[in-house]
C-alpha cells in the first residue's frame, strides 16, 4: 500500500481531500494538527491506495448547521448516504452556541 498525506487549514481541507481522492487514495485518517480549536489551526489527512492503483475516487463533503431542536438542514446527510457515500471523517468547527451556523463538516467517500 502506498500512503499519501496532506495538511491544510479548514478552508483548504476539502480541496486537499479531493486531491487525495482524485489520485485514487482512500481517506484513512483525518484529524487536527494540534494548533487550534473550533475550526482554527490545521488539519492532517492520510490516504492509502494499493500500489499502482490511480483510478480516481469520489468524495463528497457537506457542511451541516447546528439547528436548535435538531431540525434538518437543506444540505442533509441523507443525500450523502443516498448517493452511496460512507462517512470517512467529520470536523466540528463551531462554538458552543447552537445558532444555525455551519458547524459540522462531514466527509464521505465511495
């Protein structure tokens, strides 16, 4: 297996993950680099692929708001699952208030 990794800020994370997936990597780890909280600082993503396999993989990322009472958002997780994606990572990037702001980035791959 050949490993690949990327590091990025929250703003560049989805692009970095798409780059790994486009090169045939399965996202196997996703985490913070220890430099921030609530979406600040950096993130590290690790992908793995069998040697010689470069066929692109499909990646979908949705950003979910925190809605009081748990009401569904327009960018629902049901679309992620209905399209056959498995969640390979999630990032909480909100504060303590549940005010409808985007707070949960979910990353799916198939």
